[in-house]
């Protein structure tokens, strides 16, 4: 049975004819379901997704689809920050770990030889506090 008889889920969602070399067919087959393409279409638009995929090597397209789905889902959940909110949270956790390690090292150094100034960095407890710092808005 040809693909023309059974369009891929992206073409089904877009209500268009699925051509033989449809760029979406390998990634949005009927096994996956069309919900993934739906979020990509809502956030990026199908034409932008097509353009992005068409400029990539075939070997990289699967990862690109996976990251577009991830980014689109994050953007739907958090329209302001999208997946950047998760990156900021990870950076915040990383900062807390580095700060704890620095304090541990500082505690190992005798006070008379410890010339490292005490850090007094407050850690933002909310993504809204980190956003302006990261993006330069004040
Ligand atoms: Zn198709």
C-alpha cells in the first residue's frame, strides 16, 4: 500500500495529500499519532517546520523533530519562557551546587589564609526573578 493511500499523520492533520517523498512521513506515521505534529504546527507552523527540516541532513531530522516537539510543548505550557524556564531552573540548581562546593572549599581553608571574600549572592527563588537578569531586562 502506498503512502498516497494512507497519508502520514502530519498530512492528515493538515488535510492535504501526502506525496511520495513527504518530509514528515518518516516522523509522523500512524504509529505515533498526530498529536506531536499538532503541537509543532500550533507553535512553529507547518511551513516553518518543513523549512527547518529541509535544511537539515536526513540523519539529524529525527533529533530536530524531537526537540521541536519538546520546545513546542514547553511553549504551550509556559507561553512566556517556553523551555527557557527549564534551562533557568537547571542553571539555578547548578549554581546552588557550585555555591555549596565553594563554601565547602572555603571552610577547608584556615581563616588567616582565606582571602576569598565571602559571597553574598542571593539566589532568586522564582523564574520571574531570574528572567530579567538572564535576558537583560531591568
Ligand atoms: Zn505526509
